[in-house]
């Protein structure tokens, strides 16, 4: 423990004491972290031959997001490693996962969060599902809803308007188990108001892409209760519930310089209890592996 503290103190001292480092461009500071031997080793351990491409994507993401550049580069790499451990790209356009900057106590902090496409991708990797689907339900399409089994009957030919009345997620495993979760627009909105700190902010995804966030909410709730929880899926669910419990519903902001201020926010006790009970030895091991990043020593200039 004392050795780790000395490494961290030495790294901080070098960064603060070196005038050239203090005036270095944000992208150069990120590269110094990314190309440290210990950091490269972490990415190669989880991504093998794809490590180089993933590191390049981090640099591209960081270089095009001014708000992300205000975050500590070491913290950005820590969050990127979470996506790497799940083998999910952090490209904004793909929508599998994001690194979102938010403001806390006057400082910008990066946060990893999973998109609903990322959940679907992880489900597909298990090889346990025959069908996975999530979609919007329009007025007139809902024919019947069985409260006992949760199943719904939808007939697109009976659609009467473009008004959205709800959202559903559906899974069927290879052994024949099937489950559906249907939520009305009002139920999704109530859930967002209760669990999403970003709901109501004009730059949050709840304002810019309500449908995507509603689909993620349905799919996430369904999988957490009835899905096949592989080690990888458990890891993703925990990472999307701990550091980002209050931000899991928040996607990339529409304007680069604005972020959600969550100063003094406390996650609901229910979410904390769920995270502690679900985290197993495998997830702790991943967390310990990721923590090694903070022990790196930034390379001296010229090497």
C-alpha cells in the first residue's frame, strides 16, 4: 500500500513540478498516459491484437470533445478500460458505449456508460438467445396485454396514428424461455424522473433521444430480472449501476461545452444495495485490474 502511494505521489509531483507538462496540450497529456508501458499492457491483456485500434479511437474521441479534454487524462483512460474489458467501442456514432464528462464540485469527471445497443451485443455473445428485440409501440398497435405472463400482442396493421404509447423489450432463450416487458410512455417517464438525475435537462439524451433511453430502460430492467447473466453481462450491469447509477440514463450531450452538474447528488439506496449484492469475485478482479492504471509513471519527455 505504501509503495502505491509513493508511486502516485511521485507521478503527481512530476506532473505538477514540470513546467512543460503543466502547459502541455490536453491531447499530449492523454497520449503520455496511454503510451505508458503499464497502460499499454492493460489494453493488450484485454484486447490482444485490437489494442492499437482501440487506443487510437480513444485519442480520436478525446481530441474531438473539448469538455472531455477538461477531465483528468488518467480518469478518462480508466473509464476507457471499462469499455475495453467489455470489448465495446466508445465511438459516439455507434452507440454501444460512451465516456461522458459531467461536472462535480466544479471539476469535470468522465463516466463510462452503456447504451442499449451495448446490452444487445453482450446478449448475442452469450449464444443463449434465439431472439432479442426492443421497439416502440404506436397508438392502436397494442391488441392485448397478459398481466399474468407479461406477454403482449402487437399488430402493426392496426396502427391508427404516429403517437407513441409505449415501449417493449423481448427475449427468448434457446431452451424456450421467453419474457416480455412492456412500459407505457408514462411509466418510462416516471422511472426516469425517479432514477435519472439528467432527466429534465435540455442537453440530456432524455430530451434529445427519448426513444433510445426508453428502449434501454426496458431492456436493462428485463435483462436484470430474467436475462442470462454471464460474467461479462454481470460486469457490464455492475459498471452501469455503480459509478454511473445516476448517469446511466444520460447520453452524450448535444453541446460540447455543457454538461450535467450533479454536485452533492446521492444515488438511491436501492441502487447501492443491489450493486453490493450482485458484485461477485469476478467483478472485483476486473476492478482491481483496472485500478492498476493509476499506478503508472508518466514517461519523461524525450523518451
